[in-house]
C-alpha cells in the first residue's frame, strides 16, 4: 500500500507546509514554557510531563492531518475513521493537559473568550454539541459535500475539533474554578458520551450498502482527493477509483471503519473511566476518619 502511495508525491504524503506550521507552534510553546515563561506569568517551572502532553498532541495532530494517514483517509473509510478517532478523542486531551493553568487564566480575563467558553463547556451542551456535530458530519449527503470542498472541509473539521475540546474540558481540565463535574457525574458523563455516538456507528456498521460516494464513485473520489493532492499531480495520474488501493470491497471497508471507530472510542473512554474512578475512590478514602489508628500509650 505505502509503495503505491508514492505516486502522489511528497507534498501529498507529508504536507511540508503544515509540518512547518506545527513545528513553529511547538517551538513557540517551548519558548513560552521555558526561557520566556516569566513574561507570560509562569512563575514556577512547567513540569516535563505537562510539556510532553502538548508536544504529543502536536505530533498526533500532524499524524492525523499531515502524514500519509491523511491521504489514506481519502482512499479508505477505515483510515478515515481511525484518523477521526485520534483527532477528536485523544488530541484535545493532550492540548488541555499540556497548557499551563496561568495561560488559561490570562486568556479567560477576556470576557469575549470566557463567556462563550463557559457556555460551550457546560456538560450537557458540550455532550450534545460534539456528538451531534460528529454524527451529522457522517450523514452521507453532508459527508460527501464536505469531503469535496476544501474550504468547507477545513471549517467543518475545525468546528468539530473545537467541539471535541469543549467536550473533554469538563473531564480533564485542572483549573479549580472550572470543575463543573464531581467524580460520579464524570463517570455518568463518560457513559453518556459512549451512548450518544452509538447510533451513528451502528448506522455505518449495520447498513447493507455503501453510504458514501467519495469512496465509491470515481468522480466524487477524485474531487475528494483534490483536498490533499496538488492538482498538477492529480492530473498526471491514471486513477480509476478507490478500489485500486483497497484489498476489500467499499462495503466491508465502511463496516471495518465503523467497528474500529467504536473500538477506539470504547478504549479511550474505558481508560478515562478508570482514571476518574480511581481519583474519586482515592478522594473518598481520604475523607474517611482514621479508625483504629489511635496512638498507643507510651511505656515508661
């Protein structure tokens, strides 16, 4: 498969301009959390673990939107769903955990930022917004329209990413003033997330026909490829359709994509559920009185 992708050229495979942008963001972050930190109100050194979260987020963002996985997402629905799962279920968490609290506090001083963010991160709104947008995106007519328009595709994927950031915020942010969910409510929030995305995955998995023209119709597929392959390169290639890159039928590719999306979702939510439960259990134990721990009398 990878050898056959070489025909699309290095720009389509590795997105060098996007890589430069992300490298600049990473260097800026290293500067802000390192030698320039006091200029940005970071009096204490930023822990290495926190820096690692942000840089891992940058790396995964590049893997999703700049590496050959992005091109594969236009050739295979399975690759597309893996791309979506990582982009919306893992990357936002890395960024939330990787940005130091004082930087959030400086940003939230602006009412134009704080007020909309307070609204969008309310648990019920965040749940419905993210799962609703991601489900609507995979409605066949909407999906094909978005996949064939570069500007629309960029806008829609960015909006869903912001919604994913807002969805994860109540669960993973560490700011004391922004803790809107207790331990038990966090567990319910995770279960609700899993349930709300199930109908969209079920539609993709259990339908009896391929749903998306951009993975079955050669003309729609070529229009979709134009989003990541330069026009000159695309015009020089003799492409007949996505089937020339797949070892399975479009129908089975679609089913596998839906199954993998659900599996990755369950793994991510399962890990988060374990983390939340462990934290809640530890705090409950700390509240208990130390029974049977009275000091023994001192022998004379």
